[in-house]
C-alpha cells in the first residue's frame, strides 16, 4: 500500500501532514504517564477533551496537574461530556475553577424521574494538546479502570503521542470546540502543507473527526478508502463492531480477493446487545474468509487498525452506529512503516496470548427465532442514530472561573 506524496489529500479533502513523530501508548499506565508529564512541563496552554472523567485516583491526579498548570499561568481549557462524566462533585469542580481552569460540560441535562435520557450526541473524543506542540489522541479516558491493577474489568486500550505539523490541526479542532457549541463543526484543516509546525519525524499523519456537520463520514471514509487499497493484510481491533453494509462489503471484497482480514473483538462484553450485534455477523463474515478473534483477558476497549505495511489508525471511534453516525469522534491515520510494525507486533502478541480464534464450527447454527430477530436488531442498531439525530443539540455549560461550581451531575455511568 503506497504511502503517497507528503501533505496530499484524502478523498474528503483533509490533508495528510508529513514530518511527524508518533508514539504508541498502551493502556493507562503508558498514556497517563506521558500525558501528565506533558502537562507538568506546559508553559503556555493545556487543552483537554474527554468523554469520561471520574473522581478516582486518576481523575484526582489529573485535577492536580491542571491546577498546578493554571496556577503557574498556563491557559487550561477542559471539555467533558455530561453523559460520560456525571459524578463530578462540587468540591472537585470548584478546586479547578478557583485555580483558573476553564471547565465546560458538553450537552448538560438534568435527570428526569431520576434517570438520564440524553445518551445521544455524545462528545466521545479523547484529546490533549500541550503548548500547541504535543498532542495525544486515542480511546483512553481519565478513569482508574484503564489501569491493569483495576483487575478483570480493567480496559485494554490505546492512545498515541504526536509531535509535528499535524498537532496544529488537532489544536485547531479543540480551539474550534472551545469557541463554538463544543462540537468543533466549524473546524477546517489548514490548507498549507506544514500546518505551522516544524518537522519532528518521518510519519505522515491525517487527523480526522466525525461530527454532525461537514465531517459526518470522514472517519468511516478513511477506513473504506484504505480497505479498498489493501493487498496483503487487514487487522481491525475494535471494541464495538457493527458497521454498515458499505464497510462490511469492503471487508468481504478484500478477503475474497486474497487479503488476510482479521478482526479482534470483545470476548468479555460490557454491553450485551453490542456483542450480540457483532456475533450476529460472524457466520456471514467467516463465510467470506474473514478471521475473527475474541479478546478474553480483560474488557477490550481499543479502536485501532492496520493495513499492509504502512497504514494504521488509532482513535476514539468504534465501528458501530453511535460512533459512525452520531458521536463526536477523533482518529489519527498514520502512514509510517515503523509505527505499523510496532502496532502489528503488539496485536500479534495480543492475539497469540490473550485471544481465542472463533472457529466456524463453534458458531451456533441459526434457529428460527435467531433468523427472525437478528436482522431486526441489526437494522435497529444501524438506524436509531438517524432517529436520535433529530433530537436538538445543546450548548455546553461553562463553569465560571473563578466562581462556584454547580451541583453534582447524575450518578449513573455511561
């Protein structure tokens, strides 16, 4: 698969940036150490977006790093999702805002009869940008369940650290979200090749977002474009797998033209309906020659993929209806042989040591009820984001700095 010319564009007009350094970060142990170290060194600004921020040991460590940065004069901006981060106490938030941290909550809602009803239009991105020179993009939230010490319910997940021209694109997106309703839908990538940053490495990187505006299919389009070009190998490791017909067709076509296609999916489900939807596709996928492995060591939360010897992606986007049709997501797409080799070696070890290959003989034969129910569930999951998208979007609430924090949010976790 050819890497292409530096700073060329994809089919959607988003520019690839050459001259970047990319480092793979596995799980909370690596990600938190790198992100917190970057925040500790910040001299100008820390911009942070996250779906989940819990008031546990990780969230309290993050809070202290943000407070320390703000107190030494660093501009600190934080955006969290109200569905994913419902439990933050008034004391926790007040400590941040008193120090000068500007804190926003995306799509805030009150409970209705004690229940949260606003599970749609979620801000699912996980991004940090420090001093406009260093960025982190991936799927890891600020919660202790991203640490292996959390036990069997801890999450297997990934992020990347980036330096180089692509950081300007990432920062521009976060700044656009700060300036707007929190969606970043006014973001447009810069047109000039260097994006205002010095070269830091050899990797070409494209930063893509999924929003409910001009970039509604950008991440899925990148997957499909790369799958169509695949010649040897496709490995997709994704927590929630229920894509539309188009992407499924691309995978089946690739397998049938001789590409080895492997899916690494959840073996320990945290959402039964999501696992049911994924497993309902197994018989069809395997009949096309696609290999499926289920990860059983812990809960798999990753959203990574690699194709042939150079293309890879890491980000927040699952391949399911919420991520592909409704959530605000962010992925980086990487063309670099060294990074691809590192991710390939890691996924090979993961599959060998912690995954079980799904054998065609182990897939239960369809019963009559299964034949009737499976298409209904699949089509419902594929179409309900379009229905949910008719619901109104909401403006993020900004906590004044300094000033009192609001009452704590709902207590159920998303």
